[in-house]
């Protein structure tokens, strides 16, 4: 059985991406050369797939706040986009040099000649899951028949994941109702008051729900176990033409990961400093503790011990493509068609000790 609605939801977005790719030759390449001249910084346009800043992206605030971009000779302009598809559109169309996005739009765009490839990991694990509150009678995907599943939006990747999971477990994707519940307090209220029976969100959103005192239990979806989540992507042309810039960007981000792991509280304060709206209204001690818990979700499995930050695991990437192929979202193809692991050693070519010292001395 194919996930027809999931394909329909995504097909329009892919069509837009294809138009963007066609127009990419007309994109403004001004200021995007490979290297900065003496005393100057190389401008980089970065598209990040997130509707807003939160503690799950604290690393991307650290890289700016602690001057790691400047250390690598870069002047990075970050623009947020509500979805991975929109971020991919910007990169494919020449509106951004690179983007941070989950795996779906690049994989789905493969057969559409979007020519996007990942060059660095950010989400080391598949981030979407279905979860139910502790004590729920729902113990498996099959038990969701006739239930209500809360999603951030009906066209979200979490919603597509929920539909796909239902079909992969022998049910129609209409077997359960998908209820849009927004983000933050709306999500928490929906599950607390029983408006929904389950949630189809992503990892840091579940940590935020847990921070609010709601304990959730995942429903196993074997097809996404050990799968890769996504990372930094660019055009195949840029992989060669801007290789030096991409390596410097990846190294700046790797430094920020090391800083955040060494002093997560300082990382959250960097986020607050740059984006005060992320501070929230809770007392400082609770807000800081909750923010650190969300950040820790992102730090897990990143490759600190063996200094492989940014490395893309081929088996995990293949697992993601297998899931999408089984759902009818893509035709199966080798993972290496849309990623390279040639740069991660350059990303890690810096003194971890120096960055740790910087973090330990931070307020």
C-alpha cells in the first residue's frame, strides 16, 4: 500500500523546488567566493529549517555568539524557514549557499534533478516518532485506529511520518485522525486535557513536553530504528566550487558543538543573548535547566569521543532511504547519490582542548 496522501502533500512542494532548481543559474552569487581576502570575511547565506529559535538550535547560536564563524573567516547570515522543503528550495534556487534540513526534501528531490547533497550531519538520529502519555491503553501503532494524533500541522513532516507509520502497519492513513495542535503550550495542553490520544512530533518537542511534567512513551516504528535524521546540504555544484567555505562552516559548527557539550548552560545563555524571546517566562533556574535538557537531546550521538563531528553514517542514511522507499515517497537509490563524507576530518581539525577551555571560562 502506498502513502498516496503523503505523496500528494509533498508533490507540490517538490514542484516548487524543481522550479527553484531551474532558476538557480539566475541566483545571486555575489559575495559567495571560496575564500576571503586578507582582512575580509566571506559572506555565507544560510537557510535553517525551523519556524523559530529554541534550545534545540542552541549550538547554532553558540557558533555565532562565541565568534566561531569569524575565526573561520566567515560572515554568515542566517534566515529561518518554516519547513525543510522551504529551506531546500532556497538552496536549490540560489537564495542560500547551504541549508540545515531533515532528510526528506533532498531524498524526494533526487529524481527531480534538484542536485542537492548533504555534506555534514546535524541530526545524528531520526527525529520523528509517535508517542503516547504514560498509562495510555495504546501500546502499538495498531492501537491508534480510531484515535486522535496531535501534529504541529497537517502538512508537517511529523504528520507525514504518522500517516506512513499507519500504512506500514497495515492500516489506512485515515485510520486515525490527525489534529493540528501547534507548538509549545498548545501541544502540552492538548495531551494533558485528552484532546489527542498520541503525538507525532520530533525529539526536542517531546523533551519540551516532558519538561512540562508529561511523561510520554514511544510507539515502536521498526523502519526508522537507527535511521539518520538530516544535516547541512548544498548544491552539487557548491560541493566543488565552495568546498573551502563548506569546510570552514562545518569546522565552526563543530567548535560550537564542543563548546555546548563542555558548558551547556553557557550555550543556553548564548541563545538567550542573541534571541531573548527564547528565554520564556519561567524563573531563571528552571528555564536554564529545561533548556539544557532540550540541548542534551541534540548533543547525543554526535561523535565527540572519536572526533567525528559532522560525519554521515552510510548505514543510517541508507536506513532513512529504505523507510521512505517502503512508504512510496521515493524510488530506492544509493545513499551516496545525495551525500558526501569527504569533509568531516576537516571539520574536526581544531584544538578541542582550546574550545573546552573557552567554554569553561564562559559565564
